[in-house]
C-alpha cells in the first residue's frame, strides 16, 4: 500500500479482531481444570493410598529414587504427574 500521508489510506496497526489468541487454554495449562483433575500435590499418605501401598512402602520408593517429591515448609509432597509417571513405568517394565 502506498503511503500518501493520509491516515485513512493505511491500515490500523496492532492485532486484528480476528487474530488468534497467542495462548490457548488446554487442560494442561488451564487453571480452572485443576479442580476437575484433582490436586497437583499429594501428601505421602494420600499418594500411598492412590498407589495402594503402605506409607512405609512409599517412603522406600522415595528413598530408592522411584518417586520424586517436593518439600513445602516441612511437608513432603508427591506431585500428581510423578504418580502417573510411576504407574506408567510399572506398566512398561512389568514390575
């Protein structure tokens, strides 16, 4: 487009109304979906229940490096994704 000095001849700058959003809300990054999926972090007791093992067994798995944990204050917590990955590893390796 030739710039003849008239603003009416130029397009307005910036994103158009029809421009796609730069970030789409998917289940992985949509904060409102966290409640539907469950907690992001599990206590040791709840993680043991989710895996159907005792707390002692869960601590053994943590000590062996089979499960990663995070610490918030004095609480040791197991990320939900880590529980899922552990179960997948069990299914793949048949342990």
